[in-house]
């Protein structure tokens, strides 16, 4: 969901792995040892439920509301690389440009724009 597409495209290394899963799987894994559950409110007032384990973060909803089906319902929101679905660079660029204001997001915007200009 996050920077994994940047690493897959050779743009920059990902610091962690954000994975969107269906709610049923999220609820099942929430009961398993090793997964730390967190519920928090993001900077934009978005409610976030996540499971963390060893640098992997699992979500069933992201950006405050969108879920697994949101991404699969619009082909421009996802990109498949070697059978793995990622959030598309264009969708990630949109989120990082309009909704997020962290320094790393500003840097990623420039990196994504530079990459897209070459392909």
C-alpha cells in the first residue's frame, strides 16, 4: 500500500511493508501471537486499525475509509508486478501530493514525478 511500489520500481528502498488484507483475515491474524494490534487516529482525523509484526503493517482499511475492494474496483489504483498487487504510482502520487504533508512524502512526490517522466 505504501512505499513498496517505490522499491519494486527501483525508486527508493521501503522502510517497512504496508499490506492491505480483507477484514476477515485481519480479524483472524489479530488473535495470533506475534501480531501487535493498534487503533489510532491519523493526522487527518482518519481512523486506522493495524497489525504490526517485524516491519510488516497490515490494514483492512486505509486512508481513513478505503478498503480492499476500493483498490480492486478501479484498475488505475493498483499495479501488478510479478503477481503482486501494489498501489499504483499515480494513486500514491495523488495521496502524497494532496493529503499527506510529511517531509518524506514531499521527497517521494519528487522521486515519483522524476520516475514517471522517464517511462
